[in-house]
């Protein structure tokens, strides 16, 4: 096996002054390239996502490849790609991030046509650059990367990989080059990342809405007030941002004043600031996906059985069997374009922060507004059990 070349990691800074003027939109995003999580133990986290969520390990970088700063495992299911990264030494910034936030999403990366043009335009419009455009190369070709800051400690990486033919990134090797072949249970029907939800502090939602509008060219798709998402005890506000192609959707939540602590307040307390609350994973068959996830030990929020008494009247005819939907605890909602089915996991580690959503869209491009009250009450029951309501 070829040892890791430190120069590949450090890369070569690109002279952005030579970037050609963009003929098309310089901020065009082809999709979410990957989501990177900083975790306490990347090897165990990778095993969990493969064993429980149906991902397959495809690439690795770490001490065995000559990279001595961190260990990173790349896992994939169809078009959904996660990187699980942990530090190798206590004083490393990654370790400090994990100490502060717990296992959490750091990076929601974009695939773009031109890394330099995207970065230059974003910075010109007011983005704070974190990593300048840098070229990485190996025998499989070139890859370009940059990043900009968003809320909390999070970033958007900007990845141009159209000419790269390697397994994932220069310096990464195929997973099975390092680890013995192991057969994981297989995919559960997850197709791609549907949307990523961020939680920010009270009063900050409109600041970040303006950032996505002014800096990245997103449009506001939906707006939910504290009257839309509330219970007797707590409430939140949310705005959904979508890029020009509609491929990338980012709801942004902030807490609202209520009688008790909202789920957003709880998240901000335990995460120690703003961050990614949940990642929604889209499937073409939610009955199959949720059944498989439950069988593998993934825990989901529960709604009362009485929720399903009103579903036929509220949602109308759907092609799935309502009895099976009720047995699996899946939520259903309809809008003018169709309907959707969704279900939310409990937090995936001990802090009540990061969780996942499984969603199937049958025409609807919404976010289940008709389910907000039932979902919020389910989350409050979990908060009460933790003593955080």
C-alpha cells in the first residue's frame, strides 16, 4: 500500500486572481458532497452507522496511511456520504470541538463546478473564509477544496471533484486496504440527504436567513412562526432556505419564548451553542427503511396511537397501508403538491442534540407542518424524561 504523502494533505494554494469570470452562476451548487461529523471515536462511529443505518465504509485516512493528526472513515449509502473523524491527540482542535459539542456535524459540503469562483463570489458577498481554495492531487487526478464559516463552529466546504477519479480524496485509501473485509447488513433504502436543519440562538435566525440569501443566493421557501410550532409549554420559529436549483434545503430554527424550555433551548444548552440539529435522509420506501432501522436497534420518537385516528380525514388516500404506518409510528402529512411520510430518531448519542429524520416524498416538498404539534409533544415527553423541559 502506498503511504500517505503529507504534501497531499497540505495541498497547494490556488492563485484565485487567475480565476476566469464565470459564464454561469458562480454560486451554483450541484448538491451536498458529504457531511462530516467530529466524533469521540471514529472507528466505533463508523461501525454504528454501517451496522445500524445501513452505510458501507468506502475510504479511510489515518495513522496506517501515514496521516497522524486524525482518523477519518468515509461511509456511503447511494448518494448520502458521511465522514466520521476523530482526533488522535487530546490537544488537537478536533478533540476540543468534541469536548465542547459532543459528536456533531461540523461540515455540510457542497459539490460545485468551480471552487475558486464559488469561494471568491461568496467572500465578495460577505462570507468569512476558513480555508482558501487549495489543490490536492494524486495519481487519480486533482481535487479542489475551500470552506466558509456559517453558524456556530460549522462550515460549508466547497468541493470541485469533476476531474478526480479516486475513491474519495487524495490521501484516502479504500477501506479494505486497511481493514479486514467485513460484511455489514447492507443498505436500508436511504437514497440521499434531503435537508439539514440548523439550530441558532434566539434572535439569530433572521441573521442567518439573510446570510443564505445575500451571500449564497438562497431563497426563503417556507416560514413557520411560533404559532405554527408550539404546545402549551414551548415553541420555536423556523425558516426554510433553498438554493436556486432546489437541490439543497436548510431549515433554520430558533427558540421562542414559552412557559418552559423548548427543544431548541435544550439543544443549545447541551451543544454549547448553535449547530446542526438533524439530518434528513430520503428513502423511496419508508416502510422498508424504518422496519430495517428498528430491527437494527435505531430508536425513534413515539406519537400516541390517537394520532392515527385523524390521519384518513386530514391526509386522504395514500398508497401505503395505514395499519403498517401506525404500527411503525410513521407520521403523514399532505400539502397542495402531494403527501410525505416522516419519522425522527431519538438523539444518536447521550447528549440530547444530533438526531436523524427518515422521509419519503410523494409529491410534497414541504416539511410536515401538519405533524409539528404531534412531533413537538413527542420531543417534550423525551425532554421531560431527561429532566430538561
